[in-house]
């Protein structure tokens, strides 16, 4: 005796949809159904597929992947070390970088639309007076 497999509603919907499509494209029906019964269902391929699934004549198996157990050894635990750099050290390192850039002389100049370097200096914008 064949044990009837229980499907989830999602598996059942997928099976019925696939089999219904096959039947609608003239696949052979695996059950002996009377012409009177077919006319009663209006030759609906989904109803025919459901009858085939419920009777257990469909040669369908469902592969359900199970979660991998005991494979914790394969996962490497990553230890994140937080660096505790004080603000004073950050400021000091930034100042050193600025000195190195200034000493190396690599400053970018402004270019005109002609592509030539400009000797103009950029001045800071004038402060806005309070409007009280």
C-alpha cells in the first residue's frame, strides 16, 4: 500500500499548477474519468489535476532541504577589535599629514575654462551681518 504524502499548501499549489498546465497542453490524464464527470467540471485542468493528486497517481516527489546541523565547526567566528584611539591622537595624526602635504609642495591650483592654471587666490567669503 502506498503511503499518502502530505504536502504543504505551497507545495500543493505548485504541483497543481504544474500538472494543470500539462493537462491544458494535452498531456494524458492519469485517471479514468467518465465523460459525464469531465463535462460536469467543464474540462477544468486544475480540477482534474486536483483529482489526480488526491488519488495519489501523480509520480511526484518533493525535495525538502533540511537545515544543516552540527556544522558549526565550519563557520569561523570573527573577532572584531574596536580601536580606542583618542581624539588627541587623531588630531595629531591629521596635523602630521597636513605638514607632509605642505612640505611636499603638491598643491592643486585652480584652472580656467581655457585649461590654464590660474594664479588667483581664493578668499574666504565676507561674514553676513546680523539683520536684527
